[in-house]
C-alpha cells in the first residue's frame, strides 16, 4: 500500500512537471509567429521561445554540422548556414530536414553564380523559414567566425555581421511531442496506482472471506 501511495505522489509531481512544461513552451505549442528575424535579432531575449520567421534570398554556404546523441544513438542533426540578407548583413541559420538542406545548398550555388557574374540575379525563389532565435553553441560560433574570415567578410572588413542564430531545426510538432511524452508519465503512474489499489482491495476482501464463520 505504501508503494502505491508513493507512486501516486510521484505521478502528481510528474503532472505538475507537465504543467510547467506546457507553460514554458506555450508559445511554441500554441503561439503564432511573433516577429521576423530582423526584429528579433535586435532583442534576442524578448523573443526567446517564440516563433520567428526569415525569408532567405541568398546563402553563402554551410559552415558547421552538429549531431546530438543519447546513449551513443544519434537523435538530432543540425546544419548551419550563412545567409546573405537583403540589407547586406550576414546571419547564421540552422536546419535539420533534408528538404531544407537541399534548398539551402541549391540557393548557395545560385548565390555564387550571381557573385561570380554567371547570372545577373539570383535565379531561385526565396523561401520563408520558421524557427527560434538563440545564441550559437561555442563550436558553431568558432566555425562561423572562421568562415567569415575565409571570405574576408568580418566586421573589421566593413561587413555587418549578426551572431544571433535562427534555429529552424525543430518544428511545432517536436514541442507537442515533448509535452505529450511528459504527460504520459503521470497518466501511466495513475493507471498503475489505480490497478494496484483495486488488486489490494480485492485481496483484502478475499482474505476477509476466508475468516467468515461457516
């Protein structure tokens, strides 16, 4: 019985954790687009954990790749690109899907065709990406700066460089799945507790029947 009560307490705490999880991710689960990257990058912390969009019109290539693992099993891949903004600034953007990577790789080719004078314009349709603004990880930032130096495109060279990352590697469904996974913990705990209490009650009734006078 004490074990059952302990499981109920743990399940209740897990339910509270679910509430905290949903509250902290409420904008990513239920919210719409809060701003464009141009606005959000100027005040990153105001727009943290909110959906941000950016329309890619030019790309200068991939500068880093990141793989997240759990128990030596790859769980997430992110690929980082430098985008060339309409006002001439440079910005970092990360994606994970094959479709997004193929688009950015093709946009990179089209952009360099324009830079090299092969075409008179970037002959590829722009695309709107949706993600969240965040600081780059240390290694990604190091590779970002290295690529900028290789291109002679640093702030010292007169370029406007943005360092706030637009992370488009996660979708709304990812956060819904995360909240749902947390919700499964208290539900499972309450179900197990309910079944256990029913078994304990039935066992007590059977024991009582054994001692009835005949």
